[in-house]
């Protein structure tokens, strides 16, 4: 594999950065959702919701931006993937709708049945959303059937192949662990103690999934491994990722939750880098390699890619500024008051 | 029904439902800036209570706007993949700009607006309100630019690549952004949004006055909303007129459908209400002869291109466009009448006692919503049979790999989910309105115990 520093490669990287930003940020609030039902009292559930209250919709904007950037920079990929994964994607969208509504509506009424319904909806939609993100990525890596015009020729059930499902489950475990550490950071007292009692399970589950996924990928998905045969130096990425993953339980054991949280975030960067290396210069692996969608046959014109680079150059520093400002303003332990969810 | 019609139905449903909410965020955003600005200026706690009350409602509206908006961001890809391939080089950059410049601003500062009352100073809170309002306004810029490019494409050329694929590619970014209809349509959309926000506040205030609850709160809110409603409703005369001008110049078939004008070259009438006889290519109704010619050219005898100038396969569905356009105009005139009547009675110091007008205000919340929906329906159906005017037909633009039964499945789900969402939205909105603003001695000063940020 040779890496070219052309516009298409830069945009491949930038779209990757946006999806990584989404994974790190929305990842923890999806994880909080996955753990939501393990809490017991109403106050604990409100604390869970309010720990992500000011930030979850901003986190979701990363997905919207990544989607917009994909549309702008690689319209062929955007069109193929979203039409190809039609029903799976619709399920994903429905889960995001239910999730947003559950967060917003849950505490607006006092009835126990009302709150129970939205609690369940919040948890199920968070898990389903995470699972589907993973399933989609697993399919892109494993290969989907496309015809010469890049139209998807498979079926919905064909997308639920064991390998993509494995990636889906791994994604759920990753987000849950990430969310769990976030809850420990944002809470105190009984809820924090409870979150601490979960953490060995969530870390254990993720490490198990991570190991199985690594072995299965090496054995069963040769396209994802080929770059390392051609360029052995790249092996540094999976090795560093392994070290970072190993660091997560270490930091938790020593009670350094901030570092543990950073480690899970870096783990996501590492795993998505592995995904990117395995795909490049393809965007979608296909069962028939001549029909693959690459960053070249899927891209917009160089002029648009240049314009987009300028837009990103102006916009992203602003975005990072607001993001840092908002997280700073809402730093510290979450408390409930009359503006809370 | 074929797959393309189903995809259109789904897009119409999801876009129409979504369009209830951002319109309110934009309009209410402006009103929040006014209310909180008055609070900072006068330090009158009444304005603070008003801001806090409407911020809560803003939060509710915003959440549903986000949830339903994500659907649209991806629906171009899921249901209109041929279209996405054709326009991605142009349309995609507008959509990405929307996210980068508008959504981050809006969602980031919304956190401060909703949850930051005790975390930042009043000035910073006001700054956040202004940013949320700006973000909401920016988001409209990019989506209207993208849609306007579909109406009046500019700054592009058509390219066929080595594999034989045809698509539009950008040649001039600013010509694309300032395509012939962007500015007129954006101002038309803004006025519609301000109307939606203003009439919502008017309606709730009128309801309180009729029920004799929170009267001081309601009177002051009503004055602010009435001014915004009057400015936006009168502004709509101007922006609507400008929009008709660009339609006449760039989309003559759409303009002809607005008034059911068939003759190839004859002065065109304007109708107040009417019925199009599509079979005999005539229109019947209450006419002002030559009025459309006069509005466009200041000459009642000047000819206007009619539908007969276009091949039948290039004409939009006339009756639907005619009726939605006229209903929108009538609603627009009604809102002007209502807001001017309000101003007149305010001047005569009878505004708060005139019960029939207060009742009309209560119901008036529906008028801008309906007019906004009808306006988009007119714009989009009037563009048919094209998805990109003159370049790509709607029937050729849908996803080829998505079957009718898949669309039926998603359409049914959207129908059910949106019905549920809408009922819950109305239920919670009603609940918040019935609950009303918090009592004057604001409880917000107390800080929750244990609030020790490191």
C-alpha cells in the first residue's frame, strides 16, 4: 500500500477524523444509555441523563457533520452506502429519534409508567444505535455485493452476517465501557460506587470482544490485514492500540478515571485508524473487487474538495472552540436543579 | 404506487414534519433575544421570567427538531441516491457547511441557554442566546441555498466521466451560493419563521389573557410578539413579491401554475380564489384581470408565458400548485390583517380587552405553520417534473437498489413514530403552557447543594 498525499486521501482522513470525533463523543453518551437501566432509583436515573444533558445533542452533530462531509467529498460512497443499507439505516435513524425523545421527555411527567417507558426506550435505542453503527462498519470491511454502477445488490438479512454482528457487539461493549468511565467521572456517592462496581465487567467484556475481533479479522478478513504485509511499519498502530487497551484496566485499578477515560478515547482513535488502514484506498470493500468504491472513483471534483478544505479550515477551529468551552462550563460532578431533565 | 412516488411521499412527510420545528426555533430564537436583551437593559425581572419560560419551550422544540432533522440529512442518500450522485459535488458542500457553521453553534450554546443559568453570568447567558439565534438563522442559509440551487442551478457545469456517469460539478462556489433565487427565498423563509415564532407567543399570551392568568406577563409578551408578527407579516409582502419575480424569470412554468395561466402569450390575471379546469386548460374564479402582468411588469397588457408554452411532460401539476399557492397567499393576507388590527387596538388601548381578537390570536398559531408548509409544497411541487430544474427529472433520481416494499416499511414506521411524536409534543407543550411561567419570586437563585465544580 502506498499512501498518496492527494486531496482524496486528505478527505479520507478528515472524514475519518469526523467519524472518530463522533465515536468518542457520542460514544460515551450512547454508553450511558446502555447502562441506564442498571441504576435503581429515579434520582440516579436523572443523574445519568443529566450527566450527558448539556452535551448529547452537540455530540450528535458530529454524526451530522460527518454525514455531510461524506456527501460533499464522496457523494458516490454516501449514495451507495445509505441506499444499500436502507432498512438497517432506517432502524438506526428510528433509534436516534427515540433516544432524543426519551432524553427530552422522560422527566417531564412524574408518572412511574411514563418514566419507565422512556427509560427503557433510552436504553434500548442506545444499544441498538451502537450495534448498528458497528454492523455498518463491519459490512464495509467485510465486503458487500455491488454491481458495476455501485448499486447494492444484496439484502437486509445479508448484512447481518456473523462478522459485522461481531463488530456491532464489539462497538456496544466499547461504548458501554467508555460511558461507564464517564459516569464514574461525572457522579459521586452511591451512583459513583455503583458505576465503579460495573466497570470490571464492562472492561472485561470489551477486552474479550476486542481479542475475538482481532483474531477473527486476521483469520477471516484478509483484505483488512494485507496493508501490514506490504508495509510492516504499520504494525505499530495495532501494537500501540493493544498497549492503550491494556492501559485502561490499569488506570481504573489505580483510581485515575480521567486517564482511563482518555485511554478509552485513544482506543477508539486506534481502532478507527486500524479500520482506515485496512480500507485505504477503498471506501467500501465489495465481494467483487473490480466493483470496489475507492476514494478516487467515489470522490467529488478536486475543486469541491479544495473548497471543502477551506470551509473545514474556517469551521473546525470554531467548532473545537465551542466544544472545549461547553465542556469546561459544564465540568465537574453533575447535580440536579430545576433546569435539569 | 411506484417506488418513486413512495419515496416522494416519504420525503414530503419527513421534511414537512421536520419543518414545524426549526421554523419555531428560528422565530422563537429571535424573540428570546429581544426578551433577554430587554431584561439586561431594564433589569426588570418580568423579562427574565419571560425568557426562562420560553427557553423551556424552545428546548422542547429544539430536541424534536434535532431528532427529525437527522432523518433528512441522510435521506438524500437512502432514497435519492441517483440524485445524490448527480448533485453531491454541489449540494454536499452546502449541507456540510450547515453542520459546521450552524448546528455546532446552535447545539453548543443551547446547552448554556438551557442548563447554564447558574453557571455563567447574565451577560454570557445573553451571549449564548444570541449565538443560538444566529446558529438557527445560519442553518436556514445553507439549506435554502442548497434547495435554491435545485430551483435555479448556477455556478456549475455538467461533466461525463470515463465510466459514462453524468453529474453536475461546481465551477464557481459563490455563483452557486448566490444563485438567482437564494437571497429572495431565504428572506421569504426567514419572515415565515419569524411569523411562526411570533404567532406562537401571541397565541399563548392571548390564552392567558382570556383565562385571566399571568396577565402582566401575557400583556408584555403580547406586545413584543405583536411587533415581530406585524414586521414579519408585512415583510412577507415584499419577500413574496420578490420571490414571484425570480420565479417568473427562472421558472416560468411554475409561475404559470401559480395562477393557472395557460395561454402562450397573453396578459395574465391574478385570482383571489379559483379552480383550475386542467382538462380544458382554463381557470375559473375571482379574477383581477391583467394583475399578474402588472405586478411583474407594471403593465396590465404585457404578456406572460403560459403553461401551453411547455410540453405537457414539462408542466407541474397545476391544480395542486394553484390551490396551495392561493391558500398560502390568503393566510399571508390574513396574518397581515390580524397583526395590523392588533397594533391598531393597542394604539387605541383596547388590545387586551377585545376578546374576539384575543380568540383569533389563540387560533392564529396555526396560520404561519400552515402557510409555511403550503409555501414549501408550492415551491417543490411547482418545480416538478424536475428535481433539479431543467437538469434532472424526479422520476430518474430515486435509489435504484431500494424496493417499494422497503419504502412502504419505513414510511409506515415514520407515519406511526411521527404521529406519536406529534401527540407527545402537543401534550407536553400544552402541559407547559397550562403550568405557565414560574411565580415572580424566582426560585432559581438557590444553588443546588454540593455544587462544587473542581
